[in-house]
C-alpha cells in the first residue's frame, strides 16, 4: 500500500507565496511562541504579528470577540480611526 501523494495547499496573498492558507491571527495566537509546545509553528502558512506604532493607539470598543459557527471572530466593533 502506497501513502497518498502530498496535496499542494500553497496560496498567493498578493505578492506573498504561502505554503498553505493557515494563518494564525495575532489577537488569538499571541506571539505564537506560547503555542510552540502544542503545534509545530513551521507548519503554519503565516503568523500575523501584533501591530506596532510610535504613538499610543486605542483598541476597538467591546465587544471584541464573538463566537461563530465556524470559530471565533476577533476585533468585532470599530474605531473612529479606521
């Protein structure tokens, strides 16, 4: 019995080529290092990092998280600065 052939899950996001479409969001995945013992971070397509600014930024007002049938939606709400 032969193992199944590998499936190509690569995607293009603009000019960026990712090995797969699995992208960990910063708001729910922290800086990723917190999950290194739970999953092989090298298997992710990308990790979205926290935003940086020279000036303080207010976050979106609550609610910021809400459950959905497909998982969790992060950053619900809006800011006047968007």
